[in-house]
């Protein structure tokens, strides 16, 4: 069985960024991770030379794949922002303004028409369940749909879809073939690691994995790729917004004030990077007792609608806190797949119809941008 030394030995035969020293001698290899026959490598390069470094990346990938026993090799380019990008010298974490130019779609995404992010300011609001049901609903509406689980540290897509299989190499031998279920093409880091494996990666490795899962998967022709974002407003969200040319973002929140505070941050972040907000979706909006039918507003009610009105973005509906939705998700049968005509599925179908219509109209960000003061 091969090890890290074998990976470095293979990379010694690859020309480095300066085209004088080898990739290893140049010190550009910033991370190597091996799991179950799969090798993840990151190479640090000057961001201005990212495009010119693509042949080097491909050569490194080929060298690793040539090692006996390597099933999948994923090599990504990363870069470290210079000091001028971290602040302007005024202290308190001041940031440079975002550029006005929209990001290019980029290599590997040419066959994907629209990319939509499903995000939340915090965890535990049902964002992944919403993303899964949205993707299935879009597929039922006739759209060629994919779903990417971008939560590296807490991937939930394998459990939501009840999948234990591992992805194989595509026919070209250079990319992973997505798994498919309920009419949706699927990819997640959870397919590549064991359920109980702790993923302890620094930022560059996380960015590398997301870049590979996005760009080096044989998605084929897609009308829409739904991206289940990790919670928060950190590096992953910014990287995806800047590098994937997002057509829009859906913010998922529960009704209570604590969740809505974080939802506001999510809206502000996407607006700052000029990603259109498709709207707010209120999850766990209310609870209907399965025994007496009585309704309880456990987390209050209507908070997301009020926030949508405040920010002048669409309100996309509300889904209940429901046992059937929870049980289906736990057993790999999202409600849009197991009971698409049920009352529990209706909010997700309505959400999908709104997304379909918004994308068809080339929806642009509506409403005012909040004033963001940093420092």
C-alpha cells in the first residue's frame, strides 16, 4: 500500500511553478491527504498564474493516478492572499471592497446552466433537508438537476438520500461520476470518507476539496445545480460565490430571533458579493400535533416573512416541524420522494416552482443593500 512518501516521490517528476525545480523541490505542495484509496493534494500558486498552472495540476494528477492502488486523485490549486488583501492598514480587520465584475463560470462548469446556493446563517435550521427536497422537486418539474453537498465537516447528503455507495471514475478517467437517486445527480465528501471519520483539515484543504467536488465531477448537462452550503458566512461561502458564478441564493431560517439574526448576516454576505437573493424560506415554521391536530408555534411564527419584507426580497414559503419530514430524512427518503403529493411536500414544490421561474426570468437581486460597517 502506498503512503505520503510515495505521493511526494511521484510529484518529484512533475515540473514546479517556476519550471526549474520539481513540484516537491519548489515547496508548492501545501497538503496531502489519503483516505481509502483516494488522494487529495493541494498546490499553492500565485493567483495571477492559476490558469497558466493548469497543465502542472493535470500532470500532478496523472502522476498520482499512476501509483498502483490509487483509485481517485484530486489535485487543486490554492493561493494565499497577500497582506494588502487582508486589510488596508486602518486596523480592526478592514477589508477591500468587492470587485464589480461578475466571476467567470470557469473550467468544469460549462455544462451547468444555473448554480443556486441554499444557505443559512447558522446550523440546525433544516437547510440540508430543504436543499434535498428542493433538488428533488426541481427534478420532478422536469429540470436536469444536481445537488452538491458543500459542507466538508458535516456532510449530510449520504444520510438524506440513503446512499452508501462510493462514486467511481467517469468514462474519461479524469473526473468522478456523480451518484444518482430520485432523478438528481449527487456529490458529497461524505461519499469519499467513512461515516465516523473526523475530517480535520485546514482552510486550504477545505477549499481544495470543494473546488474538486464542484469542477472535477462529470455532472453532464444540468439545468440547475443546487449547492447545500455549510452554515455561516465564511471562506466556503465566499469562495463559492466568487468562483462558481452563482445565479442566486436561498436563505433558510427558523422563525425565532436568534436564527433571524444570523439569516440577516447571510443576506448581507451574498449581497456584498453581488449574488442575487432569491428569497427567504421559513423552516420549522409551526408544529401540528399528530394526535390532536393542534397547532403550536414552537419557534414563534412569521419571523422570516417579516425579514423578507424588511430586506425587500421574496418570501418563499414555510415548512412545518413535522415528524414525517424528520423520519423520511433520517431514513434516506426525503418527503418530496416518498410522498410528493402530501401536505408536507407542498412547501418544497412551491419553493422549486419559484426557483424555476426566477431562474427562467434571469432573476436579479432586488431591494436595497444593507450598509455593512466593518471595524
